[in-house]
C-alpha cells in the first residue's frame, strides 16, 4: 500500500513554504511510524524556527492578494479543493490509517467529514455580511464591515489528521486569511497530501503553508511573530494554556479546542438499545482517542446491572487489529506513552476498588493495542474519571438521582461534550440546560457535523468551529462612521 501511495502524487515529505516543497534548512528529518506495526513509513522534514519565519513571511505576503479576491473567487477555489479531496478519498484514508491507526472505514469517514468543512465554508465565504446602523445624528451614516484577521497559525493534533486541519483552514481561507499549518509530527503525511491538493485546486502559493518538526520551536516562533494575528489550536489543555499565555505578548486572537471529560448519562427511563448503541459509538470511536469521546458513563441504579451487562457484551464484539484489515473496529493507540497512560489509569482505578468487567490490559497483539475495557464501580475522584483517558476504556459510575448525575457531570474543569440517554422530553431539556458543556447529545452518541458549532465551556477551550459561528473567529469587525453627510 505504501508503494502505491508513493506513486499517487500525494506522497509529500517536505514542508510547504510559499508554494514550494522545502527540506529542513539543516537537512534534518523525523520518522513517521505506523502504530499498528511499528514500521517506519516515511522520513519527513524536521523544521524549526527559521523555516517557520519564512512560512509566516510567505503567508503575510500572500495575504494582500488573497484577501482582495472576490468572495466568489475564493469560494470556487475552495470548492475545487473539496472536489479533489473527495476524488482522492481512498488514498487519503489509507494515509490516515497508515500513520494514525484508525480503522479504514473510520478514515474514509474522516475524509468525508473533513472535506465537508471545506465545502461548507466555500459557501459561507459568500455570506460575510455587514450591517448598516441607524445613526444617532442625522448627518451621519454608520456601517459595519467584516475583514479577515490576517495570517493564521493552525496547530493541529494527530487524532484527526485531516479533519482538524480542514475545520480551521476552511473558514480561515473563506474569510480571506492566509495560514501556516503545523500538523502533529506523528501524522504529517495526511496534512501534506491535503496541502498538495490545495495547490492543485488553485489556492495560490503562500496562502497555505505547512511546517512540521520541532513543535515547541515552531510553536514559539508562531506565537512570538507580530505578523501572525491569530492562533487556532486543537490539542492538550497544557499546550493550549501555554499558547494562550504566549499570545498575550502580541495580543493575538486565540481559538482553542482542548481536552474534554465527557459524561455519558444513562437514566432509568432510557431506551436500553439506543443507550448501548450511542454509548458504544461515543466511547470507542477511534479507540477512544477523540476529545468528545465519552470519558465517564454515569448510569442510574435502576438500569445499572442491565446496562453494564449488555454494554460489556457489545464491547466484547469489537474486533481489534490493524486498521487496514477487514472488519476491524479498534486500531492501535497512537504510541507507547498513550498505552502506558491508559494502563496506569486502569491500575489506579482497580487499586481504589473499581472492578474490571471486561479487558483491562494490553492486547495480545502487542504493540500499542489495548483490550476494549469496561470498568464498574468507578468513583469520580479516580484518575480514570477525573482525567481524559483517551483510550478504549469505559469507566461506569452508578448514580441515584438526576441532581446527583448533573453534579457529578459538572464536577470537572472540562466542558466540551456531554451525552444523555432518556425517553423524557422534559428531562432532556432540563439536563441539557444544566450541563456546563458546549455540546450535548440527547439519545445520540455521534453529534459532530460541519453545520453545527463545535467547542467547549470552561477549560475545554475558546471559540467555535464549524457552522456559521465558525467564521467569527477569523473575522475582525470594523465600524465605519461617515460624518457631515
Ligand atoms: P496531544 O495530546 O493531542 O498529542 P499536544 O497538545 O501534545 O496534544 O499536541 C497537539 C499539537 O500541539 C501537535 O501538533 C503538537 O506537535 C503541538 N505541540 C506540542 N507541544 C507544543 C508546544 N510547546 N508549542 C506548540 N505546539 C506544540
């Protein structure tokens, strides 16, 4: 498969600066691994400060041209990019599975999902409306126009190597901004392939640049540059806080999509089948490695036994293996550190009285595979419930009342996604409104879509991605007052 991908025209291993594919200036490279086998699949440019500065300059220079194109023109080019992404769905999905590990079916889903942001924002490009405000003096006319913020730095994680980029670059380019992307060093190949398709689609040189390698060095250069007007980041809360603090020096705009600690609340009055299906989908998608994955299953005492039994049975059926193999539902975790973290959380829970109902250890396949796991009798203070596990482990907590469930659910610094399962419409509203979360799924485990706003309360982040609101983060509002008319 690697050989086929190498000859596809999408196999890029250099950075993209000003429309040119560039090696690291000191020739350094970094290896990209297949987490399912440990094989090295590529060596890519390992860049740092100097390359980042040049990428910022390219983006800065390109801004004056790109931001002045008509909205229609930018829209058409984004639409071309969307079409090319879909045309190359198979190859992009294979790249995602190779470097990230998720099952091919999920990778194909990610390409469709990622591309949908480019399509959506190609359309939104044409709807950047202003306002005319009734003036307080009769000889004045007051206007509001919206303008692109300027050069955007987009720092993205490895769990959705394509979609996290599309979600940021789509609206940025639609608004007329130019971008420097820093993909995760673990999954650069998908980002580079997408950038190649952007070039082919008529997005001019310099409008979209990609640098990768030394994350802190690149990150610091992006944050320090006065030419970069906005940082948009998806990743860990710790790095997000650092970037936000760094951005203060130049008062950049900041959008952050950080960690979650999603509660998935199953009430006694839930439809058991719907609850099992929804919890399974939200917990085990991408082997639990998404920030909207259920991190804690809160199950009411009346349905607890029935639910844990049926849920464990369903989890047992998940096939673990190489994402490229037929029928596999659970790929490997991204790296050894991830498995160690997951395993240490499981050990911590067990040592504090939780019970392993299924799995609970590394998978016999070795590498970074972990057994899909269900743990009962979990308490909210255990690491497995208070920290983001980011792995295929479902901790189940028992609760008595709705008030108690809401209290446990909100007892965290995170506030990204939450899920509730109930057949009561009153309870749906009551609990949805009480949850301190940016996204609530009611009787539904998969809620992400390009047409709806994605983002968190509290320490889960700032700003929203997707939907009409996703444009706001890339626009400045300008008030124009015409006097003495
Ligand atoms: P994750 O837990 O998802 O790996 P990280 O926050 O470590 O979360 O990574 C998300 C992105 O942030 C990646 O592109 C990574 O390279 C980048 N990153 C990590 N450390 C820094 C840093 N100090 N400055 C800027 N970016 C960073």
